[in-house]
C-alpha cells in the first residue's frame, strides 16, 4: 500500500497534505485512530486552548484554500471535500456543539480506549509510544474535564442518561481487563524490559478513569437534565453533519415508516417459508439450531473469514475491481469494554495495519450466525473494507486529507447498507434464514430512522403505524420497538437507543445514505451501456463525501 501520490502535486493537494501533518501534530490521538502518522505518542488537547488551536487550523486552511488555484477535476474534488470538512468542524466549534462531548460510543470518553486498541505495539518504538500514552492519559482526561466543565458553564450539558452510562464506561476503562491493560500485556510480550513502566502506566490510566467517573458522578450528573431529546434545531445541525446534506425530518420519518411496513411484510413471507407462524418463533428456532450456530468464538471467526474470501473471489472482476491489498481482510475479536456488535477498523496509511472486522460477541458458545452474514458484507467486503480501503489507496486521485480524514457517515454507512442489499440481489443470501437475518438487520436500520427522529423531535407515532399507533415516543417505547420489532437482544436494544439519544442524527445516516446511493444507481443504470461495475468504480474512486455532493456527482458526473 503506497500512500505516495503519483500525480504532480498541485497547490490544493499540497495544502491538503500539509493539513494532515498539522492534524498529526495537533491531534495525535485522532491521527492514530485514523491510522495516520506512523508511531505516535501523545493525545489531543481538549482544553479550551487546544480547541481554539484547532479552530485556527480550520480557518487558516479555508483562507489558504480560497487563494489556491484549482486545476483538474481531482483538484476540484479535493477542494470541495476540504472546504466541506473545515466548515463542518468550524460549525461544530462555533455552535458550541463540541461541548456535548459525552455519549456511549463516540465521545472523548471512548477515544483513549479506541486509540490503544487500534495501535497494538509490534516493536520497541511502539512500546515506548504506548508507555508515553499511558502515562499521559491523566493530562488528556484533565483536558476532557475542562471541555465538559465549559459545557456546564454555558448550559451545554448532555442528558442524565448519557452521564450514567458514561460513569459506568469510565469505571470499566479503569478496571482490570481494560483496553489499556490488554495493550500493556502485548507491550510486555514485545519488550519485557518495559514491563514495569507499562504496569505503572496502566495503574495511572486506571486511576485517572476512576477519578473521571467520580467527577462525572459528583459534579456533572447533578446538573444534567432529565430530557433526552436535543430538539429540532440541534438535531438539524447534527443530522446535516452526518449526512452532508439537509433533509426534511418529517418526510424522512414518514419514509422510514414506509420502509418498516415493507420490510415487515417480506419478513412474514420468509417466516412462512421457514415453517413458523411468527418472526420471534423463527428467530428462536434458528438460534437453537446447531446448523445456524458456531460452537465457539474461533469457529464463528473462521466462518466469517470464509464468507469474506468467497465474496472477494466471486465478485472481483465481475462487479468490482478490488485492489490487491484489499483482497484479504482480518476478522478478529474486539477487546472487552464496548457495546456488542461488529465494527470495521480502517487500514493504516502505510499499510502496516490491515483493515479488520472486529466482533464483540454475546457469549462464548453456540453463537448464532445466520443474522451475521449480511453484517459481514456490511463491515467487510464489499462494504466498509472495500470503500474505505479503496479511498486510502487512491493517492493518484484523492488528496491525502480526503483519503485519511474526510469520512462522511451517510456516505460510509449508506454504502455499507447498499452492499448488504447488493449481496442479496446477487444471490449470496440464498436461504430464507440468511435473508431473514438480513431483513432483521434492515428492519433495525429502518426503525432507527423513526426512533431517532421521533425521540429527538418528541413526535407522536403515526395513527397508521404498525407499532404503538398514536402514542408519543419515549425511551421505553423506543427500547421496546428495537427489542420486540427490530429483534435486537434486550441489552443491545437498550444500548442502541442510548446511542441514538447521545449521537443525534447519526442513526438515520444508514438508511438515508443507502437511499441516495440507490437513487444514484437507478439514474446511472438508465444510461445506454451502463454496468454495475462501472457504477461501483466511479462511486468508489471519488472517496467519501457528503451525500449532497455524491448525488450531484453521480447523477451528473464531472
């Protein structure tokens, strides 16, 4: 994987590359998480002074971009994406939305664990960096507390439910088995002579998270509001950031209910094919059937690896052009401490860290997998692995900033959902049990749309809805919908709804992104001689971007 561009550097590409270097210096934790910058130590500075430094960085970049000449179409794309990214980050800072930095999945609380998890040490230099990071966590968390304290002082305080979950997570990060302890164990294996430094670093990290948990409980929690909803104004801002376009939440919610009805109708037909009367009965039967369960985590991972290999072998050269470095993919168990489910870890810029699908499983025996097949295609190939990995490889067309940092949620998750549906269309989910597993996942994404919008805008459920018609959305109703209708496990349903409330607008990005990509494909395929392979290549070669830009470029390519 060669990150060096083969095109002559233009002023825009040079500016974008310089911005990456400045992000590495200013936010080394974020850089490590994205696989940028090689072996790094240090953390982002979340103090008001550190935030002001980042604000100046975005403003300076926009000013330099205004003065930079734009050459070919790749220059124009790099400039558009760079401008969007800087304006998005500035908008978050200027609105003060960055002060709502506490949730269950994607806040300053989770960043340290994710960083060390994604940077497992392989040599002495990386062990040295890990030691420095472990000993530096106190400073990072002190800055994080300053950020949250500024939120308290300005009335930007997350809901009580998020704080309670945050306290629990902070205590997990400060306990035995944390990501820091796991990383230190690996570091000791690589460099035994640093074992004492690593142990002291873990102890300091655990103590710092314990102190953070105490502060959240004693100082932040008493000032946290009970109300979960963020309201229409903030929801519109957050959704636009995740989507890269503005949507009408009421129209989107109505469309979401249409999707719910259609998916539930198809599920009833599949249940009948499987010889059951109800969806819950079919799911219980499949979960108890050894045919559809892996006896151990290792057996589960082997099955998922086989799915990835088979998909690449059958689709490369037919519907996709898969770069050589992306024709294999790691499938791993994730460290403990986060919510259940699967996620994708992007490859590093230099190729030393391969892309990987990581799983946190419910148990350690008889693990159902019928519903994980479409998820494997979502997180791995041809989903996130192909999309994000291709973007990193295209140094001759995409700017360094575009490839490494410009990740739009609607584009990424929309493509991953599109990949799941495509695999159904291409016959990879060729048993009613596998399609039912896909439809269960699809239904969860459709319910995310109506739940996320309904909770944050405090809407009534439509009178003709298939679930609790006429009632006002509440946390308990949302958990009930995700558990009983979307078929999530009880704890997963609870965690998902907490996630939606703490990360407004993100949950709708999956289905809305898929909607935009499918609409773009319909327009593309209506042209004489159009092929899916060309559609996929054209979309992927442009990297991640907001859905508004994607729609414009794919409907009327430049």
